[in-house]
């Protein structure tokens, strides 16, 4: 089973997320919107399959990264979230919440040994690697 297959997102706290998104838009050409910038790419071994990596600043008082006290959170793309979470539970990894699903795919949050919150993401089938 493949585990992590790519970086799905880079999220970090910001004093003024909208102003920062505007700066990145004007100075570096990021096409920013409500959810930040989305960098599209194609899978190297199957150019028909598309993927996306999201870049998004969050308000500095966000609780989305909790219980981590860090100012960032990584999102990793995974192949089979249900299977991976079952395996991680068996290995004693801290799972912070239940798997949720929406139009963007399936999500769950875990902690690494240093207390960094990590978001695992299984994209919908039409975006899957």
C-alpha cells in the first residue's frame, strides 16, 4: 500500500491572511482566492491524472492546527485514508479526529512525535493519484 504520495497543502498562521494573499498575488503571481493558491500538477507516471497542492495562510488565532502550538501545518496526500488510519492506530500514532468526507475528499488529523499537527487527505477519485 502506498502511504503518502505527495504534499497536498502548506498552511501557516498569518497576522493578516488576506493582505498576505494579496501580496503574494501582486509580487509573486499567486492566483489566490478564499482557499489560498492552488498549484496544479500532473502525475509523473500518468499525465492524465491531475493533482493539486494548496498554499494558504490562516488567521494567527486559528484553532485549526490544534493541539499543535506550531504556526504551520502540512497536508499530505494519501492513497487510502481508511486503511492508513487503521494502520497508524495499530502503531500507536495519535489520531486527533474521525475521518471526514466532503466534495474535496477525505480528511483526518494526526500528531507526529514532536506534536506537529498533520492533515492527511485522500482526494476524490477524479483527482486521485
